[in-house]
C-alpha cells in the first residue's frame, strides 16, 4: 500500500512538473511536445528499477514502444478532428481514448504477447 | 510566419489551482495503476501504460479554455480559436510521442547492461532532442514524402527488433 502511495505522489509530481513547463511555453505546437513527455514512464521506471531490478524495467520499456505508437496515432487523430470538426476538446480527447487502447493492446497481442 | 520559442507565464496566472490538482491526480493515478497492473498482470501489460495519455484530456481542455478566454477579452468569440489551439497542441504531442518511442527503445536496449541513472538520463535527453528536431523539421516544412519514408523505415526497424527479441525469448 505504501509503495502504491509513493508511486501516486512521485507520478503526480513528475507529471505536474512537465505540465507546468508546457503551460509556460509558446508556441502551442512546441508546448504540445511536453504533452508526450516521459513523465509517467520516468516515475514508474525509476521506482521499478529500485524495487524489481533493471531487467524487469527493460521489459516494461519494450511494451512502452507499443504505447508510444498508440499515443502517436491517438494525438494525430485528436489534432485532425479538432481542426476540422466543431467538437469540444474534452469530448474529442475522451472519445478518441479507445483508439489508444485498441492500438496499444492490438500491438501487444501481435508483437509482444 | 515563424514564431520563436518563448516563455509566457500568462497561462499560469489565468489557471486555477484545481486544474493543476486535477493533472497531479491523473498523473498519480496512472502511475499507481501501472504499479498495480505490473503486480497482477506482469511488466509486459504494465509497460503499455507508461505511454498512456493520462493528462491529455485535462491539458487540451485547459488550453481550449485559456485561448477562448483570451479572445473573449477582446470582445470576440473564442470558440474556434480555442479548438484550434487544442488541435495544434495535440499535433505537438504527436511529434513528442516519436521522442517517447525513442526513449522506450533506448531503455529497452541498454538498461540491463548499463547504469540505470545514466540510461534514464540519456533516454530523457534523447526524447527532448528527437521531439524538438521533429518539431523543427515540421516547422521548416522539411521532410515531406522523404521524411515520411524515413519515419516508416524507422518504425519497421523497431517492429523488427521487437519481433526478433520475441523470437529470441
């Protein structure tokens, strides 16, 4: 339980730090780079290395490749929809979230399972 | 028109603390869930979540709202401007995700044999270099079909590496 709490606090702090950096940068396309910063990954991998070792963390990193490809498709789709259709950002991002899951778990079942 | 990269604190002044608390909460929850998933389903499934767009909806909404308010201060409707700003931000994140891909490949390839701190630092630096380079190439409209071909070749190489490692297992 304590380990989960530590993960929550470290993860929240690292994610907030990258989000703050993104908020003060202009232009928006440059600030957007920080929306895909390895914030959750840094917090998780550092804690995983400390508790379960480097080999375990390397396996997580291999799966992360599939997650990153899914992120690319998800973010590209969100950008495309928002530029062309009059929908609110919240609904587009939430509505496109299943795309991330389908691509990430699809790649997992094809290449990683 | 090419806009230089600059620091602008106006978004911080206009934002409420609850918006930052929300992002802290989402970031913390996803990191905690990744740990729980690793415990129950192993590192292969948990690793997928390391590139989960956890705070993306909150950030996109915040940007849309901020840009809309800026436009409305001048007596104009900011709905379209807000949406376009969120779209441009998402395009930036798509470029950043290519850096995220390189980050993951470096950790996967170098972690077990090399110093953990050094590998994490180099991978983070590589994320920044790749993301900013892709952003600059896109900004200068360098690349086009040739750039896409190089991108697809890199992607094929990474998938081939994963399949080769799967066969080696």
